[in-house]
C-alpha cells in the first residue's frame, strides 16, 4: 500500500514532504538565534538587529505567506510574476524599475534532485523564487538549469522543504556577502536586487514592538 501511495504522489508531481507554514513568532525566534554570528558585524554597520529581524520576517509574510514550499517566477524587468506561492500583488511592483540581471557566472556543476520544480521554460531574464524567503535561482541556489553563482551552495529544492534552518542560513549568507563584498562582488547586481527584494516597501515602516506584539517576550536580546 505504501508503495502505491508513493507511486501516486510521484505521478501527480507531488512529494511526501510538502513543506509547512511557520508562524511569525517562530520565525522571529529562529532568526534571533541564527543572527548571533553576524551580530557584531551588523552592529558595526549601524544596523539595529531587532529591525533587521523584523524586516526579514515581514518579507517572508508578504513573499510567501510564511509557506515553506512557495515557488514563483518573476521577471525583474517587467514586474510580472506567476506561480503557486502566496504573494501579494503589490510585491512585484518593487521590481518595476529594475532591469533583468545579466546572464553571467558559471553553471553549478551538480544537477538538482528531480523534486526541484523547474521553470516552464529556461529564460535568463526570469527569476524563479523559492521557499519561505523567495530566494532566487539566479543568485543563491542551483536548479540544474539556470546560470547561478550559487552562493549558498545548495539545490533550490532544499529551500522548499519543511526545514527552515538552511533557508535562514542562506538569508544570512546574502547579508554576509553584502557586508564582506559590497559593491566589489562580481554578481553585485543580483545581490543588490535580492537585498532590495527583502527590504520591500511594505515592510519599511513597521515598528518592531507592534509587529511582534502577539509574540512572547524575547529573552535573547
């Protein structure tokens, strides 16, 4: 019977591990735990840690609806997107004045597992955004098809399971690249677009205490 269930899931293009929804408070606490390794550098740059965490959590709310298996396609040049993830329509407007990232960098040597959702067509002007934080196949991961520096050293399929630790680590890898390399990075255009995505308009005016008002008091500060 179990073999039959697995066969049916495969035939329907599903995976037994479907991902999950996380809560705002859970994500805040996980981010606060992970940010320790960046905290001193972030402070030196004058970035309040609590504000950084709130922006990242808010980004996840608008980008994926806190759903770990969200996958979407987006054209950075036109602002058009489509997909099965939970996205607010105003979210794409952040890209309306952006230009498509150049098709450069080397192809990652490894192929992604077959469970990774593939774009309906391979277009170097189209980003596919994966998981809780909607991270791009043109920067952070390998989908086995698109050119990517793969700065997080992972398959894009790892961003759509129910384990959020690698997603969080990847987000902080993005910030680490920004802190360490800034405008000197070969793929700085893609990097800055990804950071701009995280610091979206809807989240810029939030107040940390009000945004997390329903969460238990944070004792890690």
